[in-house]
C-alpha cells in the first residue's frame, strides 16, 4: 500500500479513498482525535478513532510523541480548521513515548529549554518550520548559481593555509599524545600535526575557490567552515556553513551587484515556496513582540521585512562616508555609542553596523572601501594605498551577513601585503602562482548560511538556526 505524507493528503481532492499514513502524535483529544504530524509540512492531519472498538492497551499508548501507522478513509472534515481527516480503520503503535519522560509536550517550550533537547526539538512546529525553510534556502542557493552559470566546487576542509590570516583555526592532529615529536625548544612540535605537516580545519574555502575561478570562470563553494574564536554571541558559531562564490573578471561593482541580486533571489524563493512555515513563524514573532514595550516593537512583520529587502535596492556607502555619518549621530538617549568612532581607521562594531542599517538608512547596506589594516591580506589595494576593495553587506537585525572583496591580482603588491602581515610566502606559493600565470581581476564573497536563515525565519539566536550548534563548551550530540 502506498504511504502518503500529510502534505499530500492535505492537498488531495481524492476523497473517500483508503489511505495509510505514518507519523508522530502531536495531541490526542477526547480519546477520539489524534493530530498526527510527519514533518512533511507544518500541519498535522486529524485522525478520528472509534475508541469503543479500540483495545484499551492500544489506547493507553497513544501519547504525544508516539509513532503510529494508521490506515483509514480520507473524508471531508466536519471540524473547523482542516479540510480533510482520516476515519481510522487500523492503528498500529510503532513506538511508544512515555508521557512522564518525553520532554516535548504540547505546550510552549522556551528556546533555551529546546536547545538542551537538540535531538528532539525538530518535532516542534517552530524547529520543523525553521528546518524546512533551511532546506528550501539551500536549494534556492544551488538553483540561483546554476541558473547564473556557476559551477559548484568542494573546497578542502583540512588545509595548510589560513585564508583569513586571523589565526582562528582548529588544529587537526594525528600526533601520538603520549609520545609527540618535540621541536628544538623541547616543546610539542605542532608543525608535525598532520602526519608530519601542519594542518587545520578551514576557516574559508576562498583561496581554493579563487584557483578554480581562474580556470572555470565562475564557481561557488557551499560547505562547513570552522572558527576557533571564543565568541559567545547570538551571531557566532564555531562551525557554520558558508557559501562562497568567486568570479574571474568581476570587479567590486560586479561583486556588489551579484551579492544584492543573489540575496534578494534566495529570499524571494523562500517567500514563494514556504508560505505556511513563514506565516507560522511570523505569528510566533508577533506574539513575542507583544511582550515588549510599545516603543521596542518591530515596525514590520517578518514577511513585510522579507518583502522589503526583496523589493528595495541596497544602499551602497563607503567606509569613509559611514564613519562621517556615525560621528555625527546621536544613537540613543545618552547620545553615544559604547565604542565611539573617533578616528578614521577603526573597525566598526556591531552597534555601528546596526545603527546604520536599522536607524539611519533603514534598509540593507553595502559598506565598501574599508581601511586596509582592518581587512584581510588578499583584498585589492586602492590607488589611495589606504583602503581596500572590500565590501560587507549588513542586514537589519543581523548586522554583517556577507563579507567579500575584489582580490589583489598584482603579484608584487600581494607579496608585499603577505610579508607585512607576517605570513611566510612559501606557505602560499600556489596562491601566488595565480598571479604569476594568467592573472586577472577577480572577486567573490562569503554568505553565512545560518545568518541568512536567521534573517528569513526571524530566529533571534544563531544557535536556533542550525541543527546542532557548536560554540564554546558545546559539542554534545
Ligand atoms: O567575513 P568573513 O570572515 O569572510 C570570509 O571568510 C571570506 N573568505 C569570504 C569570501 O570573500 N569568500 O565571513 C563571511 C560570512 C560573514 O559575513 C558571516 O555571515 C559568516 O560568514 N560568518 C559567521 N557565521 C557564523 N559564525 C561565525 N563565527 C561567522 N564568521 C563569519
Ligand atoms: Mg567579515
């Protein structure tokens, strides 16, 4: 017999047919109405049992969380709120869930509580909605690049180079902890880590993507990246997924155009394909907003916010212009930022980014031409020799969602920069080769997948935008 999904049954017009369905009990009311959910969509299907003809022992096992297989006749529903229901003929309890022990009961659980139950939280409406949208978003990303003529490539996860030059890398070690090789100072020689070579988990696939762009033209990576930074914020993970397009013959303007079109297209895809889940998450947020004082409530609902980003151009502002704006602003009652921007050249903090996006421009912003000394070594130096062709895309409620740049394509300038930041040129011989053989203008950027998922779902903490978040002291499951 064909096993249907709830999604299929809710959209079928084939009434009065015999169907079989499996799923997990959400609620069981009046010994009669089972709400069965199988994850295929937000809605559960109502299954009506004739309890007088059901074995007492079986009845006791129909608890929230139990897995059931049900066969019955699909009929138009008498009740409000659903079009169809199943009149159950046969019911099999596949797996019980002890109501005294099963933690996901049909009531509102806090996100903090659910984070402790990461293996079960996908059985809630909130997390199943977030994760279905996550899947749609990933699909939209691949589809966008395929339509635009990009090739997908897999960058290595174990690597010898530090793509961001920030030293935030996890070591990968095959050393024998009891008998490690020692260096001349008698300390453990980490340079021998990976069967005799230094290696770590990648912080970005960019450098490898650059090599491929210089042969395939337009490529993108979509893979996990790792940052060994001790950040305990709602925007940082130690393991996150990054999408990194890299394009030969693109300058920074082309890069900004692509970043804007790409972001808008994937959000549009979610708007067009995930309506039920978005409406649920929007309602969830509205309820949350109601608990806040009036003046702190968001002016737009979730879907309005997404539409706004899709329909309006991003504002492009140079770092220098942004600093001028920040210097002349009065961000709050105290009229000061916690980190005042006194000098040109300072890195922007998230309070500055959020002020620009949420208070000043009130739309997504692309900041470009940052001071060279606060950005990575590979970015192209401008003629002023003070700024680089960097760009950060800032989103309301999120801050930086994309970071990218035009790359330094001139061998001598790149060699200088590598030397200045103290990286051994030998380590990047292959990267420098790109500038020796057929060098050309090229650009790219990185989108943090979970930050985009936070934005489209309205989740306030990045730990709720990935199945198993990795952050300091959290690697359970
Ligand atoms: O700005 P980042 O560090 O840029 C790069 O890694 C470049 N190599 C990208 C490129 O040009 N190909 O990171 C890019 C994006 C950020 O804008 C942010 O969305 C996300 O990755 N990101 C993080 N997301 C979650 N947790 C973290 N610790 C993140 N660090 C960066
Ligand atoms: Mg960045």
